[in-house]
C-alpha cells in the first residue's frame, strides 16, 4: 500500500496490521460449507454482523466433517472478524459465546498479539482511514472483495499502551450505550408485536371470554370491547362482528421519490435523513415528509418494515405507507410485519413489490374502538423508542466523530472526555 498517512504525535507510530497479530493468523473461513445441517457447527456470515456487534441468531450450521477442515478459523472468542466479500469492511470482536463456531469464506479472522487488544484492532479497522483504504483497493469485478494482502498491509496507529487502553474504553463505552438503547427498543418492539398477535391474530381476549374468563392484563372496560364468540370468514374463524378487509382500506400506499442531487452541496446542507429499503442510507438536503410514515422496500431489499420520523426523504426504492387515521398507525405497522412480502415478489432480475399487491393483502379488521385501544396501549412504547433511537443516533454521530481524531492523535483524551460530558447519562 502506498499512500500519505496523517502525521501522528511523538511517541506514536504506524504498524502494518500483520505485525500486530499472530503469525499467519489473518485468513478467511469455510469456502464450501455444503448444505446446512440441523445439529452442525454454527458459522458466522456477513448477515450476522450488526453495526459493531454480532447477531448470533439465525446462524447457518454446517457438518462437523466440513468444519474440521478449517480449524485455523475456528473461534475461541476474542478474535477480530472482518467482512471481506459483499458488504465489506464490517468489523466485530467475536464474543465468548461464539467459542467453537467457525466463519464463512466472506469473513476474515484476525488473532491479535497478546499486547495488542482485539478492541484496539477493531476500532482502528472501523476508522474512516481503514474503511477508505479497504474500499479503494477492493476488487469489484464480480462482487466486492477485499484481498487478504491488502488487509495485512493496513496501517494501524499505535499510541503508548496506556493511551490505547483509555481510547478503547471510551469508544467501547459509547458502543455499549448505543447497543443497550437499541436492544431496549428491540424489546419494546417485540412486546408491541406480541400484543398485536395476541389481540388480532390469535384472538386471545375473545377466546378467554368465550371460556368465561377475564382476558389477561385487561380491565373491564378494555375487555368489554371484545366479543365473546367467533364466526366463520374466508380466512377462518374470526371474532363476531369483525370483518375481513384489504390493507388498502386502512392506509394509502405510494412510492418514494428520487432524492435531490447532493454532489455539489456541502455536508452541512445535507442533514435530512434519506431512507431506502434497508433503512437509513444517508442524508440529503430536502424533506419529502413532515409526518411519521411506515416504510418498506419496493425494489431490491424486501421485507424490512420500519418507521421514519420527520423530517425525512423516502427514496424511490421504497413504498411509503400512510395510515388513513392517526389512531390506526400502530395497527397498520404491525399488520405490515405479519405479511410475507417475499411471496409477492414480481421481480425477475431483482426483487420487486408493487403497491397493488401489497394493498390487496387481506386481514381481519376489528372495530375502530379496538384499534384505538391498541394504539393507546402501545403509543407509549413508540414514544420511548423514538427518544432512545434519537439518543442512540446522537451518540453514534459523536462516536464516529471522535474515533478518527482519537486514534490519529488529533484529539487527546482530556479534550475528548470534555466533549463527552453529559452525553452518557
């Protein structure tokens, strides 16, 4: 690698990554995993990376016989993992829970030397400098791929040990706080989805009343909103007095729009969140919506359903779902999450979800007072989630601003700690 590096403070130096790790320990994982097996060895793939952590659910498992051929990348916990193919440059430290797991061909495994922590290597690889170098040297002929030779040559800034430890602790504190906020939001989301399923899919309150029982967790007034018997419908049994209807009866569905050109605009003029099918994809200079909306992928990425809060722009690869009444927002959101949109795919070269197909999906529609009651119960969850996501985004921005300045010595720890004052409650 030939490039100009930022000048480091006295006593600091750059070291190629391969000199910071155990000999010949930067390598990739299982090339031909074969068919997945139920009782096999879990392997970590690119889709298991989630921001700075690993999502250890939905792991593919391979046969022990295949895994045994890749002992060199078998995890003990504490290794640095780096995505090498596809969505390249994602970084995480393997937790102890991953002991005995392996990794896919698209994931690199890095074993740091004892006196160089995995956390330090990880935050250096996450830095804009490393990300730029990896991206600029990736092979994009067929699928974006990073060559291990380029990874081994990456320059790692090396301050004195005590300073490395302090910087790592500061960045990790921010990472942990962000993770906690988003894990709490995921829990609240799961509670709201479980309540929707109980009321509008499994009809638990109706079943309880049918058996002469009081519905769990409800006062008399709330329980009185539900009938105590079922009737037949084209979708099977449903609560008496409720009806079958299409999603388009409770919301309007439209495509987003191509965002304004941003090439000639300074960064400070591009502060409006820009959403694509997978979520936040960047920032632009204008807002398309001034009220919350529900978004899902239209082209390319299908299946993710999320709320976008104003002001924001929705790109032309998403569908924008607007509930017809404010009190049906949560009901529409969770109905959307029960729809398997992959079965509606009309794309030949890439996935495509049409407005008509989505709007035609049938479901059980309860009386408006039941929908309003659901909204009143879960609205406090979403108010809390909105505040916590805003705090997480603020901390993410602060972390991403501090990280490159800290590991290059442009910002020293006392100054960074002063900037952090009040950011971590």
